[in-house]
C-alpha cells in the first residue's frame, strides 16, 4: 500500500466534504425558514463529522489535508439551484436540488473507493463505508421529504407544505 495514494484518496473525500459543507453553509445564509434551515444544518453536520474523521486519518498518516473550500462542479450547480428555489420559496425544487447533490456525493464517494481500494487499509475502507452510510441516510431523508412533498398538489400554498419538512 502506497501512503501517497492513500493520502490522495482521503484528500479527494475531504474535498467532497469541504464542497458539501461550503454549499450547505452558503444556502443556509439565504433562508430564515426554520424547517429548511434545520435540514441544511443536519446535512452540513454530516459533512463536518466526515471532514473531522478524514483530517484525523490524514494526520495519522502524516499527510497534509487539503484546505479547498471552493464549491465547484455539480455541487456548485446544485447549490445555485437551491438558492434560486429559496428565492422562489419552491420547496420541491429545493429538495430536488438537495437530492441531486446528495446523489452526486454518493457517486463520488463510490468512485474514490473503487479507484483506490488497493491503496486503503481495512479500517480506512470501513471509515469510508461508515461515512457513505451517513451520507446515504441524509440522501434518504431528502428523498423521503421530496416524496412527501410530491403528494401535495403544486397549487397549494407552499406554507402548507412545511409540515412535510
């Protein structure tokens, strides 16, 4: 196992969580609705936890954690979609964008794991799988909320749909 490749893999995961955290913190500043804020806080907390674990693992390998907090790529697009939906107070669009970004995060986690499986120890693979499970739980929550919202007709005032979140 090459330590350099392991550090690279863990830094890719760290970058994913940095993007996710920055994205949700960014959209948090755009809303004052308690239920939506609560959802974004929960999603951000998951990435903060994952980030802390990855940084700890990188330090144990004497690796340097990336400090990239730029939002880029698909997560940037999703966070912009969320901001636009917040302005329009379109809860379904907010949840669709969250679902997209959560799916993208899970796909990227899976790709890093598959691309670097030979570079990771069993404990590191377990850590990545545990983090994937946390992110999948977030994804499932968003998906459930989106399903609940889809049962509410579009012509009903969006304030009534808050009960779903």
